[in-house]
C-alpha cells in the first residue's frame, strides 16, 4: 500500500462549499424565536467626563422596554492582561462611544428610542489625545485606580501615571556603541489609529435560561477567553457559561478577547429567560470596538563603516486609548521585537503603553509589528541611501541567522529570512533596470523585511478531540476559530495525514465550549503551530489505539502496521488488511478471543514548555517567545509627480513558513496580506477630532478597492522547519501585511526622493514632499536628503 | 402590516411586512434566506447583494414593497439541477473564499455581470464588483474566479 501525502498539498478549503452556497451560518443568521429581545447601548458623547447622574425613569416607562442596566449594578472589572475596564462605565467615561447604559426591549426601534430617553449628566474633563502628552507631568490622570488593578506578571504598570505598561530593553552598551558608529540616523515615525473593518459587524446573543445557565452566541475569535473573562467578572461558574461561535465574518483582531459581550451579558441576566441580541451598526463598529493602537516611534540606528548595525535606541509611545486591558501586551511585543529582525549587539528600547481618550486600542493583524516596522525599515533605507549600500545587501548582512543573539538575549532558532531576501530580490528583478513610466510618473522600488512572534502568555494552550464514526469518517473538535485564514482545512489535512484517511473524511467543527476542547484564543497566528500540535497528538493517539487493537488480533507488533486509504495493513504481509470501519466503533477480537477496543476517540493537547520571564529592567531572558516567523516584501510603484498618487504595480513577497501545510492557502494569505498592508499604507486612517471618530462609515473610511491592487503579486515561501512545529510548520497569517507599508514608502522615496513619516501615504503628503524637495534644491547638501512630511 | 407577494428564487411567498422594511430584512428575517449579509445597511459594502430583474442590487437599499412582481435571485437560488453554478465552483478553485461573509454578494455581482455579458474584460469584472468590499482575499482571486467562468462560457460558445 502506498501513502499519499496530504500535508503539503493544496487541497480545497473544507469550508468553501458551505460558503459559496450560503449554507455557512454566522451569528446574525441564527434564529431565536419570538422571545428574542433586542439591545441598544447608551454611549458617551464625551472623550473624558465624570458621570454625575443617570436618569432612566422615562426610558423605563416606554412600553416594550424590558430592562435597563448601568455601571451602578455592573461595576466589576474585566480584562485580558490588565483588569482596567468595567462592563459599563462607572463614575467616569474615557472615550466617545463608551457604554454607559444598556437597554433590552421587544424591538430594535424601542430599544433605540429608550436609549434616547436616558438622560446622563456629565462634567467634562480635560482629555489626552496624544501619547506623549499622556506622559507630561501636568497630564490629567485617566485611571486613578491603576495601582489597584490586577495584572499579568509580565506587565509593568506605573501607578499614578498614564503608563499602563513600560517594557524596557537594556542590552550591551548603546552609549559606547554609538560612539563607534560611522553613520547614525535618528528619525520619528507616526502611525494613526485604523479600524479592522471586518465585513461582518460585531453581533452577540446572550441568554440566561430558567435554570440559571448562561449561553452566548457571539462573533468572537476567542470563545474560551470570553468564557474565562466574563465568568470571572460576573462570578459565574465556568460550566454554567456556554459560548457558541459559528463561522466568523472576519476579525483581524477586533473580535479577540472580550468586546461587546461584556455589555450584553448583564442585559441577559436582567431579562432571563429571554435571549437578548446586540448587533452593532457600522458606525458603532468604528466608534466603539477595538481600533489599532496609534504609535509615535523615535528610532535611532547606528552602523559601522561596513554597514553592520552596532546599536539601536528606539522609543515607542503607544496611543493605546481609554482602556489597555489587551493593548499592554502589544507594548510588550513591540519591546521584545523592538529591533526588527536584525542582529543588534547594543539595544536600548522603551515601549510605553499610554492611556489616551481615544477609542480602545486592541489587537490587530500584526500586533504591533506593522507599526514598529513602518519606522525601522525606513530608517534602514535611509542609512542605505546615506552610505551608498544596496538595501538587500544591507539586510543580508544584518538579518538574524540561526544562533545569533536576539534583542532579548535569546538564541535565534533556524530561520529562513536570508533566503526570503534572496527570493524576493530575484522575483522583483531588483538588478534589472527599472521600467520607465510616461511623464509625470516616476517608478521606484523598495524592500522591507519583518519578524513577528506569537504574542501570548507563556501558558497559552491548545487541545483537540477527534471521534470516529461507523463509516470511518472523523469529527474533529477544536476551538480555534475559522476566521477566513483556513485553519479548519490545515487541521483536517494534518489529522488525515496522521490517521491515513482522505482529508475529505475529516469534518472540523466550529466551537461550543460545552463540547469543544480548550483553545486559548484565535490570535497571534498561533493555530497552525499550537492547535496543529494538539491535532497531531490527538490523531496519533487515535492511530495508536487502532494499531494496538489490530496488532493484538494479528498477533504482531503495532510497529509492523500502518494505515493508508482507511485500511490498516501489515507492512510485510500484504494478505493482512482490515478496513478502519471494521475497527473504529465495534471493537476487534484480541488473540485471546475477547472483544477489545470500542468507539475510538483521540485526544491531544499542547502547551509551550520553555518560554521564560524577561527581566523587568533589561528585558533580557533565555526565551522570550516560542519562535519568530520572518519574511520580506519588495514592491515596485509608480508615483505621479503632478498628483502625488501612488500606484503599486508589483509586489514580491516571501515568508519562511517552516512547512506549508497547504501551499495554495499560504499564497492566498500572502495576497490578502499584501492587500491589507497596501490598504493601510495608502488609505486607512480613523480621523479623530478630540477623540470623536469623524469618518465612521465605509464611504469616508477608505479601504483599498479592487482597482487599487497591484497588477502583479509574486507570492512565495521558503521552508526552514520549526523544530517543535507540526510537520515543521509555523504561522504566517498576520505576517503577510507587516512589511508592505514600509516597502511602499521606501519605493516612493526611490521614485521621487520623498520620505513619508506618517501613515497613510496620501497624495497630499507626497506632493508636499515633492514641493519641499524643490525648495530645498537651493539649500546645503545635508538638508537635501531629508524632506520631512 | 401590508400583504405582498414576493418572488424569490422562482418561488412565490405571500407575506405580511411593514412598509419600511428593506428587502434585506424581509429576506433574512421573514423568509429565512440568510445568504444576503448585513454589513453596513447603507449600500456601502455590497454584502447584501442580490439580483433583481437581472441587475445586482444592494438589498439593504431596496424597500420590500417595491419588489412586488419582480424576480429576486439570491445565492440560494443559483444552483441548477442540484449542480453548483460555475461561479460557485470557480470561487472554490481560485481561493476566492476566506471568511465567506462577502462571498454571497460577490458571487451575485459576478453572476449579474456574466448573465448580461458572458465574456467581460478584466476591467468590466472590476467594475462589476467595485461595490463589494472584501477584507480577506485581496480581490485578485475573486477577479480570476469570475474571469475563469467568463473564459469558460466563451469557450463553450465556439
């Protein structure tokens, strides 16, 4: 018998048929019958204000209103890494859109009318709208109780300030090293807030039944984190809070942790036993859910006369918004990754998580990496221009290789970043002459590399359960969300590969915390690696049970047996075969004549075993993270010198994925990543006026459209195996957007000599830069190389 | 409540609706036809796209009252003889599906185009889906999926 490989082949997605036929169900598609109530939230119009009084009397009198709740009754804290948030505002509001009261009513219209009838008296307070302002001595303090909040041991809040986490790196001697540098570039870069904009808005239905059992049907990336945080906050036994999540219409981080569910659960409690539904409008989606944190980055890089990086000194001021329960860990991740993927012997880095009166900053695809690489990769480009070194050569010289020491003092694992640079250089035809464009267009090329580790607590675990059916098909239960990235497909492939069955025979299910096994969260691009390890273990567990049973019957050793195409066979005796369906449910007779086995189930779990704490003062430690995924992108752009419009013509991208479980899916992720990176590079910015979003609809918040995509994307991967990854794999979902924006910025500089410091790269900024360059032509040489925009 | 007759996917429904209800609400809430998705309810994302009398429309912008006597087709109604529509197959093959939330609207926009113009140019395909937002795929696989079906039907014609 011959085993056909499944891992490493581009099988069709397991979820595609459901999704092209309309059979796939999302939370909003589920039906709850005539008892369903509808919720609406009263939200703060102020970025920062004291709540003096909440008057709900006239709202309560409105016919059809079933319940109104406020922070008075629900004042417990909630949070993933720092418990700084309440389910409803208590005493104070800290951002425009913060829930102050919730209404449940018979219809959506009544709920909204009741919200309008709730009268809230505020005393406006001075706000903070810039992360550096948050650190000023006279800044208003947004969280007076910061010193009393619970937090994870690797988070370092500074009570009495607006800093909810300060991550420090002190490696080597930067002061001395900078004196040895022949070239030093110091610059500032800015990243605005953006909104994830999944096409499916947040939606949640909650119910407390007559027996006191809570159930949540919610559009969440994190059913188990939801249960953990909500059960803890509302003091519900974990097995009496059930979270069900069907398919998810995109998330990109904004549906991680707890978002709207904190507001709906109290309403469900008040309206028991009726279910209550909260479906956000697109406007609420922009105003009131997680946004990507803003960043002000001060970057200083010094090199020797050969272009070797000797020192970096980077300061990151994160505009983390009103609550940082999740964002504190973005600050940490950007600290332990603060150098980018380079071998830097001397590092000083300070990453500050700053409270501001902006919308709540939360995880977004890349988790801090697109933001810090925006600056790092441009400063590197500036150095290359200054010392006359090719940016690929510079990176080939400086990128981390296996055995190098990382920024936090750990040893770099085997890594293919060097190979991705080589591949991308070839694919973008870097060494060939740039094509010419008709005037007034100029062509430019740029490159950027990246690294990113799964940012998570050291004990983020995964588990998997599989059960065989009578016909030898398999139901695989996991709780990583199929969010579009294709995780169900690669889990089915790994399971089928180990079990020796066709992958179509494995059905993977969306989670229900009552029946599905634990998964920390669908974040950090960690599922292929972490959940994959659990699935492989569960599959091996079932396989061993099967082989042991059959070996007993055949009176041989399980090691002599294998499974292919659903048939157990003896490697050295072709007469001995048995179909799985004769084994997996009804048992097999042992050589003693007794029936053995029974319905086969496989279980597997996984937890990272060796991630260590990092020193609070130096950020140093043996192993900061489980691993890094690395990659490179190069782009070719056309810049119109008259209009400032940037058109990305061509992108080459390559990542070290360890092992491509499904090669086509890796390519699809890469194309999607280029799209999102390009969209953030050229278009996306949540405009805030004193904390109030002004472009909160899809006409004014611009995302890249079909016509903005490059003419050509050459996506590829290399495979330097991850020692502890399933089949050698590591994750690649988020990484694919990280280097796009700085690569485009570097290409714009190459085309027209304008260095763009703030995202997005708008035509206005490009034109202003071109104008400034022209005016600089009469000025001294050293000023010419920097046109600040 | 008003009584109307709505023809969806070649089937007639006699239903009572509120005059202000949109086609999207009526399809989803009263007929349990849930492939048209609620994404913005302002005609900006295209997730609710259905075909009305041969044209792709945002069902969130159409009042159900206006749909009497019109032919409405949703994703649920495009299989023929139990076979997937070529666009459905092409979306699977070309990696045009990730989270799937924009997929019903995308396929319906693509179908409205191909029904009217069986062999469109790439530019015409881009125009046809320019009202449909996708945040996962990067559009390229969607364009190539629609293009592959166009080429297919052009080939059949020869």
